[in-house]
């Protein structure tokens, strides 16, 4: 398979989200219909999907259920993933109550914190364990993905400990750069980046561009 | 200006973040150096930047300070933006304490909630006002961007009220689709989408793809 850029993967996720929303209502979809809500173009859609050997029928479009299957397979979403949330402050607590995760195939199976008041309790049915037990508990519960919601100064150390415990991927909310630690995959959730997408749109609109 | 795709804007933000990190240490940067940490290619970098008339000098690279100026201007970041957070639950509270916003030019100037216990208090120096006063307060304080951290069922109504009050752009954390309301720009922060970027990487690694 050719190397796929991060932004192409992002588009595939957007196509899948859209397709899941219309599944059952619609059997076929055109590249144009897929492009519009994903902020893409129909040429881009066709190019993205052809990378994976998914070809629509000329003049008819793509089969919605087939395309869902293909995209789920490519994105690794034909199965569920076991997630740990590290840090149960405001953000971490919000994550433990976030329905959008399990709906999309991500099960938060455990959380970690340093606060002895929180350790041993549960939130939304999820156990909060001591950060000191992280390595053991991560292995016992088969955690595959860690979400880091600790203060930024803790994040680097937590990533190392998760990597040592065999966690394959990390999504960090700490607004600092965390390098990839091959083979672990690390991503940073960057709120400012999303806001910059908005300010770009506002600025180009004010300048009279389309 | 040509229409710029959402993913191109995203790349511009990533280039800018990288450039700001090295400003002062380095005078010139090659397209290759810009590409690597942004998950892009040097050809893509050159193409992205040429859209805005920013051309590196052959064999030397781009001027770091010039490129920062150009990208800030394109992304609308040569100025600061006034932001309101709607919903001061766990997520909203976390946002009011998030340093990454003001560091990148976004000032949270007010927050809104329905809870009478919270209304009239402040958190991290930010006033929490009643949601009933939203239209008036948004106008008085010149809010330009709204961040929605309410329960999903409230989000749609809040977007309408923000639009009526003249807010230009909204970033929503509610895991539901909110259509654009021209001229207001609406984006949804999608945690599952970020996680899908990780599962794609894990899945293609396991399949032995590069």
C-alpha cells in the first residue's frame, strides 16, 4: 500500500462518518455527495478511494455498505479498541463521560490518577487506578491506546511509561510536542489548530476571497 | 485567491506551529524540514506555500521570520481573537484553564452556563454569565468565536443564538453534526476522528504496510 498522508486518513474518517449517518437510507452515493460535507472535492474523493481499490460504478456511484466495510477495514474499525485515560481532572472526567467514544468503537476500560481521593473509586463505571500501578494494570486490562489528560509537565513521563507497558498509541491533550516513539504512535489534540481553521475562514471571507 | 481545502489550512497551521518553535534559532528552513514533522512531503509544502506567493530561494530555503508573517496573515493570526465558552461543566472548566489558547492568540473573554450556582462567579479570572444573557453579553464583549461545551442536545440551539448575536464562528465539542449557517463558520472537534488516525496507523503497521 502506498504511504497515506495524515490528511488523507482524516478525509477517510470524514467519509466514513458521513456514510454511517446515511447507512440504511441510501444504497449508493456519488463522489460529489461524499465530497461536499467533508470539505473535499469529487476528484479528491475518487483519488482517495482508488488508493484502496474501491471503485464506484460509472454514473451510479459507490455502494454505501461496501464503502463502509472498506473504510472500516482500512481504518482498523472492524473491531473495538481498549483505551485508558490518564489524568482524571476536569478534562479526564469529561472524557470518561463522553459518549462519542464508545459509539465509534473505543472502550475506555480504565483510568489513572495520582490523587489518593480518586484512586479506588469509579466514574461512569470506569475504575480509577493509581498511576503507580499503571504498567501492571495496562497489561492486565489489555490497554492498546492511552489518552493523556494530565498537566503538560507530566505528559512526557506518562508517554514513556505507557510505551514501556506495551501501549501502541497515544493521544495527548497536553499542548506540548511529544515525539513519536517508534513503534508507538503519538498524536497531539490541538484545539488551537482547529480554531485557526476558523480564523482562516473568517479572514479570507473578510478579504473578499471565496 | 484559490479556494483552499480544509486539510491545506491544517497543514499551514502545522507549518506555523513548527516555525514558531524554531524562530530565533534558525533563519532559513527547507521544504523538507517543514514537511517531515507535519506529516507532509517537500513537494506538498512547496505547493501549499506557492499558493500564497511565498517562494523559497533555490538551494537556500524559506526565510523563517518572513514565512511566519505570511502564515499568520493568511490564517488571520496577526491579531488576537475574542472567544466565549458556552457550558461550564467538566469540559468547559477544563477549557477555561487551558493555557494553549491564549498562547496561540485566543482570549476567552466570557463563559456561559445555565447553573445558577455558577452564574455570577468566575473561573480562572473569566466571568460566568447566565445563558439567558448570552445575546447581550456576546455583543457587549465583542465575542467573535464561540466554543460549545454544552450537552449535545443543547448545542443546536446555542449555535442559533450565537449566530443571531453576530458571532462569526463556532467550534463545537458536541459529538453531533452542526451544519454551517452561512456566514457563520461551524466546526466540530471530533475526538474519535483523531483516534481513528491512530487505529489506521496501528492497523497498517500490523498488516506490514509502510
